[in-house]
């Protein structure tokens, strides 16, 4: 029998849960909310456990997939996930990579098939709240965009979900974070480099959840994905800086069937 409250997070790769929603996952798990995580791909275009990058000699996608699954299972346990559902699609890589054209890549999967698999989890778990990416996949990653499309298609099949949220960084905070990183001499993941244009207008980010008491859990979950060395500067941030950047998680509310006014500070506010 499903518990009274349930949070479903749908992400594309192992480590996305740690980057985008670990704070709310840890917070609500601590409050007794059932936590369900769907991860769509195997993450096999990430780094090898020894740091070998994609397409370099010695890179083995099967080895990467196995390592990243183990890391994801560790992170999920840290975050209090009750059910981890792995869809197992092949990682498509970043936009423009030749792997985008692989017939087995997630971006080539049948949308109806993926939506049906996510819808089956929704039907079984009956979550009131769902967290996934916006239409741009947060920063344009093809697998994130496919995750968004499949999740939104799944939601059309059942009205049990009362609220849907997209993780977001307000434009004003994005500018401040990047300046902080540059000043600190940090080397950031590829998706954070340069001058990102994916910050969300401040006025659209009307849901802020304080996860400060669980920021250490979020830090540990991110560190569990040890093979992904492009996250190392996030993992090694001083505690006070990490808390300042990640202590509050922010969202755009994409769907609300509760009539809860904005702004809000709780994803479950107004949930029956």
C-alpha cells in the first residue's frame, strides 16, 4: 500500500538526482515521504572509474554503466530513496555528439514506450508530486529533453499527480554563482562552463525549498558519483560555499491542481 505522501523524481543519468533534487529528496524522506527515483539512462558516456573520458582509448561503455549503477545505488540509499527504477536506455551524450545517432540511444527511443514505463510507475506509486526537467532539459542536454517529454506524456495518462516542478536557477543567482566559481579558480562541469543562457527569469522561480539541514547529505550523494571527475570542484567546495549554493533548491511550478498560491516553500503545500 503506498504511503500517504509520495515524491517521484525522474532524471536522465546517474548523478542528476544529486545535482538537481537531492535536497528535496533527502528532506522529504526524513519527513516520512515515500521517495521514488526513475533514472532513464545508463550514463555509459561518462568517465571510466579511472578517469578515462568518453571516446578515449580504453573507454568501455559497459564498465562505465556498471560503475555508475553502483554509484547511483549508493547515492539513492544516502538520500532515502525507497524505490529506484532504472529504465536502462543507452546514454545519448551531449548535444551534437555522434552517439546521438546511435539507434540504441535514449533520444532514439520511442516516446510512447518510455512514457508508458514512467506511467506504470506513477500508477503503482500514486505520487502527489513529481520533479523532472523543463522543456530545455535544464541546460539543453538531449537526454534531459527526452526525459521531460516522456514524463509529461506519462502525466497526461493519469491525473493522480497534483503538482509538477522543474528545477531552476534564477538568472540573478546563476550570475553570482559563476562569478564565485571564477574567483575561486574552480574548474566546472562542461554544462556550467562559459556563459550559460539557461538561467530562469527570477519571477518564474516562485518555489524555494530550504534544504539546509540536509545539505551534507546532498554533498555526500554527489560525492558518491566518484567516477564523474567533472564534478570534483563541486564536491570539494568548502562547506560554507556548498551550503550557500545548494542549501536552497528552487523550482518552477509547472502544474498545480491544489490551488496553492505562489510563492511557496514546500512542494507538498496544499496536497490533499
